[in-house]
């Protein structure tokens, strides 16, 4: 018997409009794009980060908030141009560095997810993001 598939739709606030889909990559730790992620590869390089060694390239990146230097906005842009950036960004709370990076890179971004909604997304889930509507569809395989 095959695995069951179910969809869960959650909502948040549009930060940057657009649509994207892909595999979720989730962390409960803030991310710094200036020094914490290698823009050439999209690999998280921050020592001790729970995503250390993971690639964010083409993923729906789910993390609580950003941290670090304003240069992080330009690192997100550089990754976007190189094809090593995320397909979409989902946050509990956006902050200016990540929001500006998403705006200049045209990466769909949603924030103001509830803590429960945030916890509904697991790494490896397939996620569809319609940031214009503030809607996230999580496809679970049981």
C-alpha cells in the first residue's frame, strides 16, 4: 500500500510577492547570510549551526529570523544571481537585512507565521509558496 499524501495550508503576511515551490529546509536558529552562508555554493558554513553543511540552494528556507550585518542583504542577492539562493523564505519575524535581500533578489517571502504553523513545516516536506496571497501549502507524505 502506498504512502498517504495530505496537504496543510497555513497563512502569514506577504513581505515579497511571488510564487515558488520546493523542498523545505527548516531550522529553529536565526541565520546570518554575511559569513554564515557561502554565497558561491549556498552551503551553511556557520560553525555549530544546526544547518551547518546543508545547501539552501533552491530550497524553501524556513527560519525564525535573520541576524547579522547589513551586508547579508547583498549576500542574498549574490546567491540569487549565482543560483545558490533559496527559492522562498518563510520567517516567524522578518527583519530588515533578510527582507531587503529578498526584495532586491525577488525571492518570495512570508513572515508572521504562528509558532504552531512554523512547527508544522519539516525539512524534506514539499512546500508551495504563494506569497502574494500569504499562503503556504505543505505537502506531507505519511
